[in-house]
């Protein structure tokens, strides 16, 4: 009897360059499945569910075209048992499978589940590396062993040296590791914002199936003109468009927010990378070639971009594996408020939140500063339970997979880890939002006021946050100054009263 191997491919493992696919073998069958266990663990944006399924279908078709044997279980197949375990058991029986293999899952939940399933199958089984990441899962645990907090900057510098990216004779190109001072400008209209490249994919069939199967989703979609890339060739086209149009200004405007554009100079490549249709090193390599080729691209632009992928992306993954599973329970401030209703509708008079949530519902996308300093900032100031915040971010974004969503949300944005990732909470009053965006211009609220019916809610909530969490924050050397300012303020009581009223009526702001 020849050895018959079944290889499982998860929805975020769509990497046709993986060694698995280098040769065809009639005794190897690949299996992909659309299952309710994956659509239902949180409520997802309809575009996210559609994007993963359509990309999986395209990937299965591509493998078949390359000569591989593929089993694809659709969401509405009558035989679909809607869980990995049951579908695998059935397939193994029906196909006479003798060996089972899978690629390292990137989520803790699936990592545990697949190992448990493999143990129970009573077959020889093997795990392979996804060949996607540039570091091992334990890279952060090793580098920061025994330290109280991690430090992205030292991780990033190590990565630059190790991979010899933007280095010259052992020194950073341009003489600096970091160009943040030159970067991070508000959008000033000096250069036009590129029109985002979108794809007019027809995903009507998939959306009908998702809806008729009763999967609970939210958000908007135009199924006949689905904008996100669904395969590697579209992902490469998105990369090319980014390099041509947006990389030359990426660093300068990476923290800017404007009502004039939902994507500004961002790449929107996170979904393509997180599904592994693109490899992070091929994205970094392409940016380096573009920078070397075009004089008008300064080092500050390309460094800003490289830092996100070589630095933040790998760093967050390492943090995730170091902190899980306890990470999911962390709630440093003991926050317990519910997420305001307008996070699901965009129906609020606060112009910044309306813009950030509105475009998230429209496109399943917001760029980093919108996620961190608008929606994340407000949730933290409002004292929302980190579980609710995590659930929202995991559901709403096209690129949301837990290994990168959780460290960004629960760690960086909500400080629920007590400062392992960030040295102080990412909170701000209206001052920061006003300085980095045009949102305040047409807002119902006044960005300079702290109390009164029209005062911007961020202002009172910001100061009240410090007052409320004094016992946890006063000893933080990066925050001490804020307490000295607060202690000198004459309007403390009015601010606290305003904040109390706001927190009681979050849903109607
Ligand atoms: P660009 O601005 O063009 O950046 C290029 C690439 O760098 C991104 O595609 C991404 O792969 C990487 N990158 C940038 N910032 C980060 C970061 N902080 N962590 C990890 N990688 C980064 N990113 C996700 O991929 N999935 C998520 O679920 C996710 N959730 C987030 C939740 C919160 C609260 C915050 C503050 C950030 C989150 N991020 C997440 C990180 C970041 O916001 C997105 O990666 C980015 O906005 C994706 O858009 P882009 O591809 O246009 O990024
Ligand atoms: Fe947001 Fe306040 Fe500015 Fe309105 S005034 S846009 S609520 S920061």
C-alpha cells in the first residue's frame, strides 16, 4: 500500500511558494475547508469572511492547475461537518489516508487544537514550518528573557543587522536608525494622495452562501465589485502600485489622518501578507529596489516602511507567542465598560470616530493611527473591557488574525498587559487628533474645550483617566509630569463631573 498523505491548508496559509508545492505527488492530497468554527468565534465583517473564502477558493484552483490533488469543502456542502476535526476524520476514512500533515498555525487556539486532533487521529503526523516569518516564535522570549518589558527598537536594530537591510559598513544607512522626527507630519495637501488601487472581483456567490448559511456578519460589501486582492497576482499588483505611488511619501505621512482619503499613503498589504499570499521579505526587498532605483525616494520613507514589517510585524508576533495564553486574560486597569454601540454603526457626533469607524464598516480597513489614536484611544479612555475591544478589532478588519491583532489591541492600544509592550498608555486629548487630522474642523464638539455640552469628550476623559488610575500610573517615569500638571489644574472638579456624565452616556455621544 503506498503512503497516502493528507495535508491541511488553513485560510491564512495561502503561500504557493512554500516547499510543499514544489513537486506534485499523486499520493499527496491537500485539503482546504470553509467551516463554521472559523466564521463564528467572533462576529466578523462580511468583507473579511468573503475575502478569506474567495482567496482560499482561488488558491485551491491554482494548486489544481499546477497539478496537485485538492479536496475543497465549501461552507454549504451537505457533507461539511463545520469543524476541522470532524471533516478531517471523515476525509481520512473516505480517502484511506495513512499520514496527516499540517503547517504551523499562527494562532494559539488553532495550534493547540490541531495538535490535539492529530494526537487523536491515531495516524503518523507531522508539522511543517510555514516558511513565512523571518524569526522563530520564541525570538522575543529569548531576546528579552528576564526583562520587565520588551523594546521594539532594540529588536528592530538587531533585525536590521541580521538581515543586512539598510546597513552600510555595520552602520545604518543615512546615519540614523529612526527618522520619526522628520516623519509623522499631518497631511498638508502639498502632494496629491494617490487613488487606492482596488479590484473589481465578483464575490456574489460566496456572499450569498455566507448569508444563506446564517453566518452572522456586519459591515458593508459590494459583492460584484469586491475591492481586496484575492490571489497572489492581485497582491503583487497592489504591491507594485504602492511602490510606484505611495512609497515616496510613506514615512512623511504615516501618522496623518484626513477626511480626504481612507488609505492615504499606506500600502494596504497587511491582508495579502497575513494570508501569506505575499512574503514579508519579498515586500521589503521590492521596497529596497524601488528606493535604490528612484532618487526622489528618501531614506526616511523607505526606513519608515521597513520598520513596520521587519520591526513591528515580527516583534508583535514574538510578543504574542511569549504572552499567550495568559495574554487573553490581562486587564491591567480592570476595565469593564461595554463597547459603545456606535462602534458597530459609526453613528456618533464625534467626527474622528465617525470617520474611522465609518471607513472600517465601508472597507474593513483603517490605517494604524486611526486604530491606535482614535478608536483604541477612545475605548481605553472610556474604560471598555479589553475582551470587547479585542473582539471588535478581530472582527472588523480584513487583516485581523489573532497573532497580530491581540498584541496591537490588548497590548499596545489598551495597555492591558500593564506595559510589557508600550512604555505608557497610548492616550491623547483632542490636541493630538486635531494636530494630525482635519477631523475637528467639522465636528459637533469643540476640540479646545474641556467642559460644557460641546466640549470634546476626549479632553475630560483624558484627564479623568489619569485621575482614576493614579495608583497604577503615578510611578511611571514617563507619566509623572502629567500628574504635576493635573495637580495644578483649577478646574479638576468640573472636568471630573463632565467625564462622569460622558461615561454614563457613551452611547449617545
Ligand atoms: P502600512 O501602514 O502600509 O504598513 C505596512 C505593513 O507593516 C502592514 O501591512 C503590516 O504588515 C505592518 N505593520 C504596520 N504596523 C504594524 C503593527 N503595529 N503591527 C504589526 N504589523 C504592522 N495589523 C494587522 O495586520 N492585523 C490586525 O489585526 C491589526 N490590528 C491592529 C489593532 C490595533 C488596535 C492597532 C493599533 C493596530 C493593528 N494592526 C493590525 C497594525 C496596523 O494597524 C496594520 O498592520 C496596518 O494598519 C495595516 O495597513 P497597511 O497594510 O496599509 O499598513
Ligand atoms: Fe474628535 Fe474631539 Fe476632534 Fe471632534 S473635536 S473630531 S471628537 S477629537
